[in-house]
């Protein structure tokens, strides 16, 4: 399963593939970027870790949902 991270960058917010510094998606706001993620992840199996502006972990989303290893709320 590939891992991705939603992080704040100089130009706004970016979706980065783990281990890469090149953004696969960019948006001026976190909300806008998070809305674009499901479209990008369509047909992919992966985990998206969403970070706060200070860099701390906020939440994780698995795509597709059926690939989620745990059936916990959230």
C-alpha cells in the first residue's frame, strides 16, 4: 500500500507521495486539497495521512475504504 501525506507547503497545501518532495496535487487551502484527494486516489490503493499546519498528525484515510486494515470509527 502506498502512503501519501497532506502537508502545508510554501504555496499552500500539497499531497506528497511518501519519500518524495514533489507534490502530486496542490491547492491554496487544506479543505480544497482534501476535496481533490478522492479523485486522485480513484483506482489506487493507499493511505493518506492528513497533517495540521504545524505538521502534527490529524487523521488517516484509506483508499479504497475496503483496504482499511481496521474497522474502527473514523
